[in-house]
């Protein structure tokens, strides 16, 4: 069985003209993943802070350093869930990062992936890396031109992300709300046009692809936006609205979803200057909600 998997991976990669060493490494990595009898031991969900000890990492265990409310982390969680890649999550208190995390993660950012002595960080790099070494249920197109095209569509979304991140400062005043809505709509128009041009249910085509997962975490947070801006930005982009509804049924989306009230409570703690990375894990959710 294992030999069959190595053979099929090597044949697939040989077709893509990749060096023999890389082919073997990738084939072995994929095979290691399928060797796991069970998922690695789950760790406590609470965020690890300064002064904590790093939970021991077993050999050949894929670990992701994470923060439960980080949309970039969610991008990578979507890929891990989509491909059912066994992994372990270690949540980090980003306001009080443990020294051992800073030793592992070169920029001190999440998501960071660790597999034995291999470290990879940044949502896009992590996701493209995972898609390459776990080729089943591929998310990126194998055609280099289509891949380049899909990657180009990632960039314009940065403006949307940056505008949304401003909400971490709390409820905006009316003038700021107006400016935010017009910036957000300009970004969404871009993706409305892409959907109308490709005329397919997903950005990936007939099935969900990497661009769909790249965008999704911000769409999960749109109900928060609607509450804070008093405006439903999807009302102006009907194709995106339909796409958003289809995405709700995706298994990886369901597996990584957090309730809107938790997103709101986390944002409220952020705006109050004390981000609570454990929001929803203990009674802090009700405490913060009371202040909303
Ligand atoms: N461009 C990075 C951004 C990752 C990022 O900004 N993560 C935030 C959490 S949402 C972080 O780690 N912040 C810690 C810090 O800035 O010190 C990606 O795509 O992964």
C-alpha cells in the first residue's frame, strides 16, 4: 500500500519535471502523513504565554502555531481540514509570546508550521507548501499559467483585509464608516467581476480552490462587519453573496468556523486594549459580551 503510494506520487511529480531528490522527499512526506494511525495528541486550546514550557513535539508530527481568531491562521486550517492532514495546534498569546515560540517562528507570526526540523510560515507560503507536498484534493491549478492567474487574484484582497483590521480599534464614527464601506465595496467589486468572468460556482472553478480559502476567513467575519458598520456590504455584490452561501456548506469551512458572537467578543477585547485570545473557552465570553 505504502509502496503503491510512493510510486504514484513519484510518477505524478515526475510528470511535473521536478528533481528526483525533491520527488522522493515529497513522496516520503506524503506517505508519512498517511502512516498516522490517529491524529496527533490534541493540546489544550488555551494560548501559551511567556513563562510557559513548549509542549514536546513528537517525531513526524505536523504542528501549527496558531491564534484562534487569526484569519491568516484560518486560511491554513482550511487547507489542513480540506486535505484531512493530521496535525496538532499550539495556540500562542500574541501579546505575551513565549521565548520558545520566538526561537521557532522567525518573524514571531502565526501561522507557522513545524515538521521535524522544517519551519514554514505565512499563510500563503504554508498553503502552497501543503498543497505541493500533499497533492491529493489539489487546491492550486497544475497549469502554471492558471496558477499564476489565481495568485494574481490574491493581491487585491489585501486592501479589504487592511480596511477590516481597522475594526480592531472599536466602533468607527459615521464618517469613518462611510469611508470604510466605500473602500470595502471597491475591493469586493474586483471579486464580483472575477466571478462574473469565470462564470463558475467557485473561484477555483467547479470545486473550491486555494483562492476560495484565501478569501474565506474575512467572509466568515462579515456579520461582525454588518453589526459594526450598520451596512451589509454583500447586498451590492450578488454573485459574491451566492458564493458566500455556497462556501458555508464546505466541510473545511464548517470545521474551522467560530460563532459571530465569539468574533465580536474577541474584537471588543482587542478594542479595549486587552485581546483575549481565549475568548469563548471560559466565562470571559459572557464578561466581554456584557460590555458590548
Ligand atoms: N502575512 C501573514 C500575516 C500573519 C499575521 O499577521 N498574523 C498575526 C495574527 S492575525 C500575527 O501573528 N501577529 C503577531 C505580531 O504581529 O506580532 C500571513 O499571511 O500569514
